[in-house]
């Protein structure tokens, strides 16, 4: 925090934090990119792309289930680091990892008991559902490793170390890409496992990434044995900050998976196009995620140092830069949607229906990129300050009251219930209708977050 108070010094600080996280996020989404490209180019039929779409959703939202320890770790470690109290930073880190371990164990038990009914609820056709079940059956036992990667990197970010997360995700992505390709195709004498080879490659990547994160944590923070005893006072702080974020993440995951089930029930082509379009749109999330992390870290550290004006300026600067970059991404989506869609399905002539619908979905969401940038970065600033309840309310209301009901009305044809006594109107626009609903939801939430950040008292939150 030694940079000057000048605007240039703050800009350099934001840039120093953003660039490593930008690379890290690129590597993180490349895990999903790899599986989808391999499924679209090596395996025949839309059912594989439909299955990998649900798999990608599950893997993307698993870290959200660790939001309680991860977001609390970033906020508390950042505050302690900003105040120069490394003992408190180590305690917050260790207690967050312990909570993450308990969450991982509970999730494994829950999935063991309810995995099949949960999978059936997503509405995929039988062949796609069977592929999803075999993939997740291989990857989900590695949930503790996935937890360690995400919570451990959150701890490192809170301490101001953005490079280590980038290094860990480099390992995850390189191992995943190489092992998935090798095991799917059987090159270099490896067994040709096809679809299941993608899953074994993903598992190998996360396990080696977890080993790297554990090594970095031990080297940087120098834990003592006493840090790993349960500390009731620190646990209360973790749950005070992290529980609203955890509820937010769980509600988001449930609503997004509900949105996915709306699309899946339309058919394999719509589900496959949705899967590919989500992957393409995730390119725009790169700057959003990077500036979100920078805003959270700087808000926490500057508030820990009792410097509220710089906390606010750092978040505004992050938001402005992110809006610019994500607006450029939206322009690229409008102009290059067909090429991007064709690349994922092995050429637009290979699966023409999937490619054409994918391009249409990408163009729909292009217009929502600027408000999405505001939503992501300003939410990050609030969470870094410990004000985790406000994003919870905004996200829950937007998803539950706008996206899901609007998606049903636009995507599905009219539905008759109770033997025809009740009819739910619907326009039958398919996946495109669902994506219009998504764009409307993102726009409303983005501008709502802008008003809250500008006029709210989030910087006075006690953690």
C-alpha cells in the first residue's frame, strides 16, 4: 500500500492487481474451453455438447458453494494485511480453510445421497444426462482439491498476492488440456477413454493445482500449529462476512441451474447452443472477474488502513476500466459471433443448427456487457468491504423475479396445467427467449448496483 495518493499511483495499483488475475481467469475458463472444444471437435452429436454444458455449469458453481470461506478470507485477510496485523491474517486464512474443508465434506455426503435426483431435475434428454453422470462421477470426488484451489487463492488475493493464483491456474489448465486430450484420443500410448478421458484430465489438473496452492500458502503465510485450532471468535467473523455471500452464491447457483433446466427442456440443439454461447460469453467475464477481485482487495485493504476515499476511488476506477473493456467485448461479439460459434463445433457446416443458434444467443447478450461490468465490479467492491448482504438481495431478486419467470414466458410455448384449467402464456422463442430474459436481468441488476454503490453506506460496514 505504499503507492502515492495520486490518480496515477492508484491506477498503477489497480493494474498491478488486475493483470495477474486476468491471466488467472483466462486460464480458469480455459478448463471449460478445453472440454467444450474437445467435445465439439472430437465427439459426434449435440448430446455431448449438451452434457458438457451442464458439466461446465456444475464446475463453475462448485466454487460458489465455497463462497462463505472464500469471500470471508479475502475480506478479512485484506483488512488484517492493510492494518499490518499478520497474526490475524494467518488466523483468518487457516480458519477459512477449515470451514472450506467441512463444506467440501458435507457436499460430498449430500451428492452421494441425492446426486441422481438432482441430475434428473436439470431436464436433459437421457443420452446427455448419462454422459453428465459419468463425467461428474469421476470429477466430484476431487471436491476437496477444488476447494483448496479456490479458497487458497482467495487467501492469497487478500494478502495482495495475485501472481500465485495465476501460477496455480496455469498448472490446472496445462495439465487439464494435455491429460484430457491424451486420454480422450489415446495418443502416446495412453488409453483412449473418449468422453470419460475429459473428466480424468480435469480431475488431474485440479489435484496438481491444489498441491501448488497448498505449497504457496505454507511458504507465504508461515502458519503455526495454533492457527489450525478452531477459533470461535474468528469463525464468528468468517460467518458474519461470508454467510450472506454463501447464501448469495447458493441462491445464484440454484437460479442459474433453474435457468439451465428451462433451456435443457427445449431439446438437445438448444441446450448445446446454450452451452457453447455461455462459454463464448465467458470471454467477457475475464475483465469483469479480474477487476472484481481488484476492487474487493483494494476496498478491503484501504478500509483496513482507515482510508475510505481511496477505497471508493479504487472501486470506481476498476468499474470504469471494466465497462470500457467489456463494451469492446460486446462489439466483438456482435461482429464475430458466427466465427466464434463455428470454432467450437468444428465448423459451422458440421453442426449448422447449433452454430447458427449459438451465434444468435451471443449477439443477444452483447448489449448487456456494460451493465454486467458494473454489476460484477461494484459487487466485488461491496464484498471486499464486508458489505455482503446487499449483493445477496440484488442478485436474488433479479434472478428470481426477472430472469426465471421471464425466461419461461419467452422460451416455452403456452403450458396447460390442471387438465387445461390453467394456461401459462408463452411465446415459444426457445433458447433465444431465455437469453433475452438473461440480458434484461443483467441490465436491471447492473444499474441497481450502480445506484446502491453511489448512494449507500457500504464503506462503514464493520467486519
